[in-house]
C-alpha cells in the first residue's frame, strides 16, 4: 500500500446534496456545510469520491440526478440504495433510537431492539461493499459518524484492504453509560478496525480509551503527545481528538454583506430597544430547548428589570418529523412559549419570538448579527457549531456567548464564553442577567478572543490536522513539509 494515498474517498450516511421530488420536478440542492466546503477542494483536485445514501428509497429513479449533482460538484457522488425496512431499522432504529440517545447520556430513551442491530450490520455491509467496488488499496477512505461504525470491519471481512479512518461527530459516552449497550463489545471491536479514530474532544477520546481498558484490559495503549496508539491484529490504531469547526472566513464575510445588513436593519425595527437573545437549534431532545425556556421564564420572574429590555428569538429547525417523540417535544416547546408570553407580554413587547422553520443562509446570518446574546445550551453535544457561527458573524465584537459546559465547543471556548449547566435553571437565568449588564469593554475583549480562537482553528485546520495525523509517519506532531501528504496539502 502506498504511504501517501493520492485519492480521498469520503463515506457518510447521507450524500452532500439534497435530492427530492417536488410538484415542479426533481430539486437538487448542493450541500453547504463546513464538511463539504473543506473536503470539496481535495475531492476535486485528487479525483476523490463521496459515497452515501441519497435520502430516498431504492435510488433507481434518482441515479440520473446524482450524475447531474456530481457534475455540479466537480467530484463523483455514488449512492448506497436503501429499502424502506433498512431506513426504518438501521437509520431510525439503531442509529437514532439507540446510538444517538445513548451517546448523549440519555439511555432511558434507548430502544434496544435486536432487529435494529441485525439491520445495522446489513446496511454497514452494504456501505462496505460499495466502498470495495469503488475504491482500491491506494485510496484513503474517511468514514463519518455513528451510522457507519461497522464499515471498516465489514471491509476487512470482505478482504478489501484499505487505509481507513473514522470520525465521530457526536460525543462518546463514559464507561458507565457505554456498557449499557447490549452490543458494547462488538461496537468497540469494530471501531478498532479503523487505522485512525477521531473524536471531537479530549473527553470523548478519554471515554473511549477507558472503555477499552475496561472491556479489553489486555490491549495496551501508548501515548505520543496528544495521540493514543494501540496495536490490534498487527495494525497500529491512532486515537485522537480533532475538534471540528466552521469556514470562519465565509461566515465573517457574508455577515458583513450588504444583503445581511439590510435584513438586520429590518429585524431591528421589529424589536426596538431590546437586547436580542438568540437560540438556534434543530428539533431534538438533546438541545435543551425546554430547559432554556424555563430559564427565560425564571429570569423574567426573578429580574423584573429585564422586562421590555430583552427578547428571546428561538429558532427551531424541523427534524425527524415522522417520529412521535419529536412531535411531543414540539408541542411541549410551543406550549411553554405560549405560557411565558401569556404571563409576561406587555403592550409593544413580546418576550419570546418563536420560529419553527428552516432559515436560508442570509436569514440565519441576519439573526446572528442581530443577537446581542447567543444562548447555546444543549444538554449534550458533540461540538455545536452554532456557537462558532455566532462568534464568526459578530465582527463588531459586541456579542456575548452563553454556552453549555456539555457542548464540545466548551472545551475550546470556555475561557471567554459564559459557561453554564443547562440543567441549572437559576444558573442560566443568572447568566442571562449578567450578559445583559456586561460592560462594553468586557464584551469586546471576550468576543475578540473567541473569534481569534475559532479563526485559528477553522474547518480547513480540522481537515489538515486529521489527514496529516492519519497519514504521517509521526502522529505525535504535525508532519514536516516533506512529510505533508498530497491529500492534506490540497486543503485551502
């Protein structure tokens, strides 16, 4: 196998495009996330490919549109077709009724149905077969997230040798939580089939290493600086923390655009003489939205001096709408918004503005620019890029970030954000009050340092750091110029 692979094969549950049938025909939307932005130059320059599920059933009708999307992207997209039963048991079942809640420390929400596990195995084998057919041993395969933990193992079982890495975008739980998983040993062993395993934070990496120590005490782990290294089946496995980030430059630039400024002015006219507090979350029980609303209610009850002076804009992006539990969560949020507004609304002032919909990029940036305070309080989060996006857009350096200590972003931003426990209703309430009265000098000092940290470690830094650690001979430090791989060198 070549020491420096020339081609990158990215594998994720979903392709980086949205393809759906509307009344007007097929609609294709390119992905706009940081991962696509960072990896696209590598894939284009090196002739790389992206493998994933299209989001539809079967995929046969979608194939021609995938070709169009590939041409527009500048790199090849390849689908892994899934049946309705596979989507139900692999995606909604094992991935989102077992791994998702368990890895977010919410094991009481897990549904440990054996049929989910067997379907998860089947679909991971489907992905592995597709990788084997579309790649060769000179490629570097980069598998993303909890949907595809078994993929490297399935490749190995098919005798398809590949240099392969994995990155977990969600948290990895502590030993006490992880051992509740009936298939804990199989999951841990499957992960050790990767050549490099990346986590969001040092805490996630530590949790993973502790699980190995407990379940497989015969496996020795050494350390080279920030990288844990073990040998399994004669292979070296590297285990590291690589905090994901955003395209800082793009967010900062677009937030200062004329269109964004015009929208901000329009929004300000609707909420005059108020400091705007912003929450932006996908509809999910891990995001702590009810707890946040309860903290807002507490702040208004305990601090009447905030009446008419603050307004919470809570954006909830629809998600997994066909799952009953999410519908119940939506109803609970809307009931709480109604109760709080009913208790505190006065002529000319509504304490909470609630938006349940997708925002286009310009609208989202406008709310980031409008907000004096960002309230980012998930109960648990792998990273939470909303916190970083808000800071990147705050080019006037006058915003305040209130951040949950259980968000991965807290490990990087804790020195300059107001760190809170989202379960501590009064603590979050006090943070809102402190943020409102924070003097301008402190605001600017904190925000400048937040933005500098995020700018230094942006999404391109993340890709380079991961690829260089994966492919260099010396994982304990970044490679010298001679050792820098051609893959990592193509990242802007």
